[in-house]
C-alpha cells in the first residue's frame, strides 16, 4: 500500500524540501497546563529551490491553525490543509508571497491538540513531587509535526531559536542553549538558541518543577528534587564518557551536555536531544551499572545528530553507528572484554527479535522499505544490533580499530551537518579503502538488503560470558531436587551485566519450575532488585513459568513505567498466557490514558486490540 501524497524521498513525510526548503525556525509558544496545549506562533525562513514552484509543503498533525501570514508585510497567505492520513497527519500547502527574492519568512499562528502525539502532559500524580503537572516531548521519529508545522523529515536540518512562556514556578528546558529567562506578569519567559542545524525530530521541550546539579565543566543533571541526588550520583561519570567519545569521534560541537531524568512514563531508555539528553529514571540502579545508556546518547552527538539519516529507512546509520561507538567508549572506560561481552550477549536479544518478527520479515533488513509502514511500527533492535555487528565486521575486515577509527573521524568530518543515505556511506567507505584488497570480500548486498540474522558474527572475546554459561548450564540441568547448584559465592563475582545475561538466557530457555525459581530468588534476591534490566528479565522468567502471583507485580510495574523496551515484551508475554490475556488487555485499556501516544499505539497492536 502506498500512502498517497507522501514524499518520494521520504515515505514518512509530506514535505518536498527539494522544491522549497525551511532554513530556520523561530518558535514562540505559551505552555497552558489547564488546557494541555501549547499556543503561539512559529516563523519559518523559507528558500525556494525550484524556481517554478510557488508553494511550500509542511507536515502537521492535529494543529489548530488560526492564520498564516508573510512576516514582513503581515499579509495573510492562502493555504490548504489536507484531510488527515491516520498517524501521518495533514499536508499543509502554503502559497508563497509574491515577490522577486527567493527567500521568505512565513508566520503560522496556531495551537496544539491536547492529544498531540509528540507531547505527554502528566498530571501532578504522575510526578515524583505530586504537586505540579509536567510536560515533555518525544518527536522521533515523526511526531514534531504534532507540535509545530515543519518539514518533518530528517533530510531537512535547521537552526532554531525559541521563546517559551510558562508559569513562574516551572523550569523550561529545550534541546538548545538557554540564553536567558525573564519574569513577566506572574509568568516566566525562557529563551533558547540552537546554533547547530538539526532535524525536526531533535527539537525537544520539557517543562516541570525541576532542580539541577553540576556533573562536570559542561554538564548538569536536571530532575525533580525528590530524585536529584540519586541522579547526580548515578551519572557522575558523564564528563569521562564525553572526553572518551571526543577521543574516538572528534570535537564535541554542541557546547553543553546536560541530562534530564524524566518521570517513569518516558517511552525510551534515552533520547539524544542535543545539549539535553532525555533519560528514563529506570537507569537509576544505584550503582552506575546502567550508565552505558548515557554513553549511547553521548555517541549520538556525532552519529545521528551531526551525521543524520536522510529518512528512517536508513535508521541504522544513526543507531548501528551509535551502538558501535557506545561500545568503544566502554572498551576505553572498562575493558575490551566488556565491549565484546555487550556485543556478544546482545546478539541473543537480536535473535529473539528476529525469531519473533520471522527470519524472512522485511523489517529484519538493515535498510528497510517504509513505504506504507509507519516508522513506529518498524522500530526494533535490528538497526541497533545488526548495524553494530556490520560495523564490527567492516572494522575487522579492513584491519582493526587502528585503521578504522581514523576513517570514522574522517566520515564524521565529511558528513557533519548533513543528512545521508546508506549509499553515501558505502561510496565513502569504498573510496577511503580503495587501496585495501580485503574490501572485495564484503557482501554489501546481503548485509544491507537480506532479512534475518547477520551473515557473519565476529569472533568476540567471550571470557565474561563463559563464567555465566557455566552457571546457566548448572541451573538448567538441575532437576529442582535438593540444593540449588549455585551459591552466593558464585553470585558475588558476577557484574550486573553478567547477571542480566544470565537471566536473559534463562528467560529464553524452556519454562522453569516455580520451585527452581524460588531457589534462584533466594540466592540472587531478584524480587527486591533495583536494577530495571534485571527486574525486567526476572519478571519475564516468572511469567514464562506461569507464576500467577507475579502477574500483579508485573501489572503494577508496567502501569508506572512507560519504557517500551520493558512494557511491550511484558505485555506480549501476558498476552501469550491465555488465562491472563483478558486481564492484561483490560489493564492496558484502563491505563492507556497515562501512556504516551507511541506506547499506546504499538501496544494496541501487540495486544491485538485493533480498536
Ligand atoms: C539569545 O540569543 C538570541 C540569538 O543569538 C538573541 O537574539 C537574543 O537576544 C538572546 N537573548 C538573550 C536574553 O540574551
Ligand atoms: C537463534 O535462535 C534460533 C531459534 O531459537 C536458534 O536455533 C539459533 O541457534 C539462535 N542463534 C543465535 C546466533 O543465537
Ligand atoms: Zn540511539
């Protein structure tokens, strides 16, 4: 099925930047918590590319537009808003002012819809403080259009400035540098500047009653005061991670690197909004063991934010590269064994995804076809893990990190501030390594365009996994009689990553008896664990054993935590368990109003609720 009206260059956008392009955005919005809307105007600088056109096409979703005008003359402009295409929004076609020059400034006065898919309006009860509401955004992949009229394709990158007015007691944060706040009759104006051109999906806003702590010379962490100290402890290594990323990738161009720890309903682990990474509070393990997510978001400062996929069919250029760099940071800060352990163990998660989607599913290709497929439906760990596996393979083929890392820096420097496709990467690689005979053996076609598992899995150092594999084998072979063959001493020597892997394998094995799991819990204390990655895998293992008393614990957790990485598999597990299916569906329906649009949208499908 082809979605009529969508761009031939980006199947997820109506816009046609090859005809007329937005070059700069000025945002002027007021935050209204009572009505759950943003209202105000944007001014778009527009440049005509094709002389023969006299219109510009923008993406919008559920925006209530009151007028569109030429900023210079203040004259009204004619426009047409198409009927909405579900989940893609409406195409907005604006007649350009009649004048000699090729540059225009167009103003749009509007307000957002209370159900804008890119925003989550939290009531005070959903916050840690329980006194004030909270607003945050998540625009990737294609939800910016629900907050501002824009060319909502990563092919277009612009600078932006913003002025946001909010009630006095709130802090407004954006993916930009705040260059001043000013009091204004009972409210507060905050000014922001993003001087580096970015795609629309990287515009971000959060408004809450927040505090901050300094983490390093260019970093603060922001959160509600109830958790701020915990956050400052957990992310204390941020500057180390940043410096290491710069050694690998080149200079950090964004000025500051702040973190915002969101309320638990945030749908992702982290979002690499420039100058201000958004992260889930499920990273607060108490022992810094999940801070690799921050290394991942830091890596995006080059892969994704500086060099950007031209559309989401080439998402692996963002995510595969980012996982690859994240693990290089880990190699430098921990050890080569840790880097390889992550790569090796995440192959097993990838295998689970590919088994679920089907090994012939087109969504398991590295480069996907999004014609007729919403990018929220295509999302999985395939571009992440298959992508990083491909890069590890390329690195190994050309002669290792000493040869590959200079290439990487050249690649970032060549394509910074641009949006590219896979063929641009391939051509650059081929030309850089043209003298290297080993590249002839690379089967690009299979790696990029064949479904299923990666054709080659590099020889990783699996020394950290072997320890776990021995314990796993002992546990799985145990018949449940007598004493469990794993001792507290065995546990003592395992890192959090190893325990995560241990449980991952157990959760994928045949269902275990409740008796065996009770014994395992007695050694590891899984019932009271704070680390969300461990808790998640423990609960999946319990569900697989049809351990009924854990169902309530699972439902309670997924009613609070919105991170899709946990919520979706747990709901799918509950769905598979026939006796529980109805209860899971009812629980979802009763709680979907607390979820962000993209979480609810994907869960409706996972739970076969097609409403
Ligand atoms: C913030 O920066 C913008 C762009 O550089 C400038 O126009 C504006 O005056 C600055 N605002 C403040 C309050 O410094
Ligand atoms: C992937 O899963 C399949 C089916 O369970 C299994 O046969 C195969 O060995 C797994 N491959 C890897 C690399 O884990
Ligand atoms: Zn990422």
